[in-house]
């Protein structure tokens, strides 16, 4: 697990910076302050969602092991059991 960290962390950070930058070109912070961020399995997604959550966005995790889902839930990252409503999808 720790050996992969030097690869996971910069990859997640780079993807997050690019994603939020591209999104902000389309939708300003005033228009959409809090994003719904969905990640699928894996360590890069885990760190990606941790970055999103740290910045105050709603982070949702899909798949992964029960242990990983439990660990992320303890950090305030939701599992896919949450109901997606029209308000969550509206920009």
C-alpha cells in the first residue's frame, strides 16, 4: 500500500486540479459552489475523492471492497447507497 502512494498521490492530485480547472471554465464558483464528485474503485479514486471532500465538495464512492467503503465513510465520503436526486444533478 505505501509503495503505491508515490504514484497514487501525484496522479490523483493532477487529475483533481485538471478536472476542477476545466469545470470552473464552464461553471463559476458563484454558480456552482459545491460539486458532486463520483469515484470508482481503486486507490487513485480514493485520494481523488479525499481531495474533493477536503475542498468541501460532496464525494461519492462507487464499488471497492467493504473495508475501503467503510474507511471512506468514516472520512465523510458517501457510498453509492445515497439516492441521487434532480437537485444533485442540476448545475
